[in-house]
């Protein structure tokens, strides 16, 4: 069997630009309404986070709870 000629590829030092697209809001897979709902939901989440972050006593409780959860995970892992 004869070997076909193969051109060797040269590595380029320039990065290849890549567009990262979320699967959730691609027109072929998600509707515009779904994309808008996700954006609105994310905005509500950010607003809620800002309220929580400004409540010092609540953040103290959150940190304590997070420490407890981490300790539980350390026992498992």
C-alpha cells in the first residue's frame, strides 16, 4: 500500500480566538424569553446577595455555617 504525502502542521504562536457560548441562550436551543428570564433571575440573585452581604450579623452566621459544612466535608474527603 502506497503512503500518501502528508503536510506537517506548524504550531502557531498566536492564540486562536474562541467565542465561548452558553448552551442555555443559543438561539437554536433556547428561546429569547428563556434567555431574558435567566438574565432577570441572575439580576434578582445579585440584588439579594448585596442585601445579604450588607447584613453583618447574617454574614457572621453564614460564615459559621460554612465552617461547619467544611468540617463535615473534611471528614468525608
